[in-house]
C-alpha cells in the first residue's frame, strides 16, 4: 500500500508506524514497493523517520520544523538515529511519541 493511500491519514509518526510498522525503512527518506529510492511520498510504500515526519505533517523533509524538534530531542542526526544498526520500528515509535511528532 502506498503511504498516500493509508486512510485515515495518520496524525502522528507514532500512529503511522504503530498502525503500519511495515512502512518503516532505513537508509533513504522514501522507497517504493520495488525498493527503489524516491524523492517524495507520492509513490512510496515505506519511509524513514525523517520521511515520515514530512509525510505526516505535510512538510518538505528538509524544511520541516518538527524535524529539528526531533534533532534537538535526540542531540544527534535524525537519520543517524533511524539508520543505526539493529534499530527497530518500536524504538522509532517510542521516540516519535516522546518527541511529540
């Protein structure tokens, strides 16, 4: 299922990944069903934490103020946290809940 087809649209990143943990990925903002990297959520079936923040809150990933909120919360790169070896979707959900995104 494409992210844009999820109904109702999730209001938070935690809601997106709680309802659809299979939509989480690492290494790129967005991927399609064939595992190809995408520039936006239009045809994406999976996304990383940063991509999810942009998708859920209707912002460009780089210009998203919530992205910086999570960065300040983590005291490290959002992508570095998302892409850490052995990171789990449960940890992403917990962070999203704690950071309020």
